[in-house]
C-alpha cells in the first residue's frame, strides 16, 4: 500500500509540477489542522475529567471547558477554509489539465491521426477525465495524506494513554495492508476500462444526437437506441464492477475496524477495572480511538479513489502522448508547393498515389475530381494537417497559408469573435465590411452566434475569414458549395481578385463554367503517378 501510494504521489507531481506548491500547501495545512486537533482534543478531555471534575477544581474545569469549546469552533472554521482551499486547488488543476488537453487535441485531431472519432469522444477526454482526475487527486491522494497524519497522531496519543491496548490494535494493520494490495490492481484495471467505455458511450450518444433529423426521416430510432444501449451497457457494467470491487474492499476493511472497536471496549474496560487506566484516561482513549477509527475508515475509503487517480492520470498522459509534432516540410525552392511522387494511405487504402504537382507563387490552380478522389486530402497535405505516406513534399510555412477547409467549424461565439474583429486595424475593418457587403452577409456581422447562419451564409463567412488573412497561398475547399447560382460567379471572381498576385488552390466538384478562370485545372483521381500525370496534361487549361 505504501509503495502504491508513493507511486500515486510521483504520478501526481509528474503531470502537475506547476501546482506542486499549492498541493503541498493544501496537504500541510490539512495535516497540521487535523493532526493538532487529534493530539490536543483527547488530552483536554482527560484533564477535564481527572483534574477538573474528579479533582474538584472548578476554576480549572471552567478554563479547560472554554478551551475545548474554542478549540472545537476554531477547528470547524479552519476545516471550512481547508475545504474551500481544496476546491480552489482542484479547479486550478482541472483548468490546467483541460487547457493542456485542448492543446494536445489541436495537435492530434481531428483530421489525420484519428478520423474515426467524433466530438463526443474528445469532449470526454478533454473535459470529463481531467475534472474527474482533479477530484480524485484532492478527495483521494491529498485526503489520504491528511487522514494519514490524523491516524499517526491518534496512534501516538493511544500509545501515550495505554501502550498495551495500542499494541493489540496494531495486529489489524497487516490485514488492512494485505486488503489494499489485493484489491488495488483490480480497481486500477476497472477504472481504466470504465473511462474508455464512457468515452465511447459519449461518442455514440453525441453522434446519435447530431443525426436526429436523419434518424427521424429514415426511421432509424430503433437502431439508434440499440447503439446507445450497447455502448451504455458496457460502460455501466464496468462501472458496476468497479463499485462492487470498491465496496467489497470497504466491507472487509470496515469489518476489521469493527473488530478493533470491540477489542478496545473489552481491553479498556478491563484496564479501568484493574486500575491501569483512569476514568478520564478511558474517555480520552475512547475519544482518540474514535478519531483513529475515523481516520482509518477515511483512508480505506479514499484508497480506492487514489487508485482511480493513478488510472485517470495515466489516461491523460496517454492522450498527451498521442499528440503529433507539427508537420515541418522543407521549404520549396521557387514554388510555394512542390510534390514529388506523393502517396497517401488510410489503413492501407490508397487515397492518393504517385502525385507530382507544383504550384507557383502567383499561380491559380483548380483541383477537380469525383467524391472521394482525394481533393480534400491533398488540400490538407498542403495545409500541413496530414503527412504523406510516401514521397517528398516541400511547402511554405503554415503561417504563410490561409485556408477554408471542409468540414469547416467555427469557434463558439459571435461572428466578430471568429473574425477577431476587435484586433483588426481600421483599414482591415473597412475591407472586412466591404467584402461582407459584396457577398451579401453584411447583415450577419453582428450575429451573436455563428449557429444562427444558414449554410450559404456560413460558407461565405468561411471565405471571408480566409481572405482576411494576409498569406502567400490560399486554399479553398469547395468554396461554391451551398451557394445559389446567382452568388457563385460573383464569389469566384471576388476570390480571384482578392488573391491576385498570390498563389491560389481551389477544389470544385462541377461548375465547369468557371474552369477557364484558372491557370491550370488538375484532375485528382487517387491514381498512380504515371496515370495521374497523364490526366493532369489532359485536363490542364492554360
């Protein structure tokens, strides 16, 4: 148990080194508070009985009674401060870990590394698990330190009052340690597996809620309920097994403590009968013994929370370990993009094969191809959200690139928040409003949420965000999707005008009437290098 607990502390400070001072302060505050009260309170009780009441010293009795009352009130006030301090530390830790998880997610997600995961999974990993971990840290690891101090202080007073009775109680300790070591691996495994299944269940529930209209239109409610029931069943079953194991451990440990209580009643009563213990000593011993039992119970209950903490922080470390380093391509020599025999595979499925493309500093490239041909994959390669499986790629830095990719998600908040409008200069604000007016979305600029925008308005807002960034290369994935026929020509001509003198790469599916506006039209088909080059030559429009 001691070895396992040391491991818990090492894990805590490994991932939370920035909070070690506040965590240590919390533990020291709680330990001093509970330890001192545990030491002083039973001694005051013995003095009140033996010297105040039995000794007929009324003045001493009054002084000690007032001191006991002041001690009790002070302890409760300080305990409240300790609990509030603990909650504040818990919130600080949760905030730090959540923000770190957000940074890790931005490196991991969602395009290249794990396309099978939905938003629900990441919400669980980014928010639920760090909050749960911080709770386990404070209510488990920190609380065990405090309870352990109380336990040691109570044991010291027990030895002081009657070492014979205390020696008998120590026989229980090895059994408690055996129980802790026996149940720890099982609890650890169950907590990890439960966290995994809960993340999966949240992902399924999030997917079902997003697909509500599809479910209603195609009568998929039965299948949706089955999916939710299956995912919940696994998570709830593991949660039940975890509670069962924890409660079984609690039952055995509490039973041992109950045996200890009975032994104390018998031995202390005998000590008073034979004159080895005074009445005041008996009451003081019973006082401190209950503190000892209470601390022991808290430790036994909090130990499972400590084990849970280790499992949870391992999960957080694992999530951080999956984050990828930023893609760093070699800088191109003369072009903004140079691809030599680029190949991309997803799970051994060829998406792009043998692709040879270069984009000049002022060149306007149009990428066409059927659905699933790899147009968006190529755009994400250039944007450096993906790395090729094979081949050589040279691209300018991501700071020099602006992009509107599909799917495109706005940050929660207003339109101006997403445009970082308050940070724009006066000229940039004027240009922003002019472009918005040209696209017919100037009346959307004051929208308090992007969710209020229609699909067409959202698409235009994406284009506006991309054009506002000063870049050397603009990547626009299906910029004419969701737009009415009347808007398409105006939008494409505006894009070409606003990116004049810069490189532009646009993907389209159809809309052939605009192909002649580009320097080159490249057909992406996910084919080998030789066939891809042949198609490029056929579909190139100069």
